[in-house]
């Protein structure tokens, strides 16, 4: 059995009161956090939540985010360590992984219970929590280029924040994710992700949760929908991308996106916080392999959304929901992107321009090739 991966966690506060946590790789010396020299005295006013009676969905109104930082040059990056010429969001001169409250949050900073619905014309404050997860102090690169030790520290940070945010008043869903690439709409080039703690269960999670609960009830609580789909994919084999002791990655039978891979644990677990140490170890390896494989498909880096689906904190939905990753990209060719237009954006009726079986075969080859290059020390193509 391998030793547990235990990063050194150091909490501090930025000058406007926002929480910042350093997650340093195991073995790192103790940290004495630097003070934030910026003298920020006021946090952004919260936005508001409005309830759409037409769809039954909550909508966050966050007009203050219009002023957020947008693709700054490297010397003004807010996620790089602070220097005498750039007092950033990270006051220290270096770090491994940093997690902090977003300065321009869609939700929060307060957390509270929201009502099930609101009548037309009424609003409530946009409670919740939005955090930024900076994967590295290096301004360039990507998650897929991180060394295993650092990726493993990020996994621990996700687990830590999932547990902490799940315990906040009113939080009903915790969603870690990464938007990578200008084509996706990122506003910072520095490798980073985010975590949203919602005061409601999101529409997509409700849809998946309802289907999972129906299956779970029909099976008398003896089987889960995602676990059954995993078993089917492993048995069929043609859409598998990689298979380990604790996780399997596959292109789903009814994939919506040109590139779509699901990474699913073999054990039924609710979220990052419920994973055992050896599962986290394999998860870090598998995730790096998938990202490196996706980048090996084309001559230039592939834009993607990494969506970590965790069981909602809703008693009716949580028992049937299984933690998993949905890794998707709109890239359908080296020089072509899929845009969500009439059928997808207006109707939610997806039309895929690729076949899941062909994509799985290409991803298997790409993941294997990337792994071989990593073993030999060869630079990516």
C-alpha cells in the first residue's frame, strides 16, 4: 500500500476578507503566508437570483462580473505569484496549488437556504460560493502537463473543498470544473479551474439525478444507472479508452459532443471526498492520461470542459447519483468547432458530427501514444 498523499494546507485571508488556502505538495516546508499588500477593503456586492417560472430553473444575475479581468498579459496575471510590479491574488512569491474565493463571483459571498421557488418579480441575493483553483504557479502550460505529484495534490484540494463547501448552510450542489481554451471562453490563460457551490440543484444535475433515481427505485436500491452503464461499456469494449483497477474511461454510447469521454469509478461513491486514497492515486493518473491523449489528437491544444459530476446534497437524489467526470470538447476536426445552434441551444436536441466508436478508437491510440512518450521522455508531437 502506498503512503497517503498529504499536502500541507495553509489557510490565510486576502485584504478584503476572502479566504485563500495553499495546498503544497507533501514534504514542502511550512509556509508563513505573506500579507496581501493591495489594501482591498470592499468585496463586490452580491448579484441576485431570479426564478424562471417558464422552465422551473434558477438564473443568477451577476452584472458586476462585467468588470472582471479578461485575458491579461502574463506580467499582469492575477494567478501568478505576486511580484513587486504585480500584486496578484496570490500574495506569496511561489506556491504549488492555491484555492481562493473568486473576486468576481457569480454566487456569494454569503451562503443561505433559498426557497423552492419565487413569484414573478421577486428576487433573492445570489447566495453560494465560487472558488478559483490555480493548479500551478507557472503561467504557461496546462493541467495535462503537470507532474503526477502536483495533479495528485489538486485531487486532494478538490476533495478538501468538496467536503468544506458541502457543509456550508444552504449549499445543495458542489461542482468542480475547468474551462480550457479561448474557444471555450476562458478569461485567464493561467492553468486553473473553478468550484461552484450552488444553493439549488442545477438543471442538468436534476435531469441526471431524476433518471438515476428512477432506475435505482426500479432496481429496489440494488443497482445504479451509471454503474449499470459502466458494466455495459466494459462488457462491450468498443468504446473503452482506458481501464484501471478503480476507474474506467469510455466514450458513451450516445455521446453528444464531437469529443466526449466519461471517467467513472468502479465503486459507487458520491463525490471526491468519498474516494479512498488508492482511488485518488489512480484518478490522478487516469485524468492526466486523458488530457494528454486529447491534446495528442491534433497539432494544437484541444479546448475542453472538464465537468466533475458529484452527487447533489439532496436526500432524494444523493443515494442514486455516482461521482464521475464528463470531459467534452466542441472540436470536431483540426480546424473546425461545433457550435450549439438551433437544435442544441434552443431545443437541447444534440446532433453529433462524429461516431462514438471512431472517437474512442482515436482516443485509445492517442492515450497510448502519450503514455509511451511520457515513459521515454519524448516531447509531445
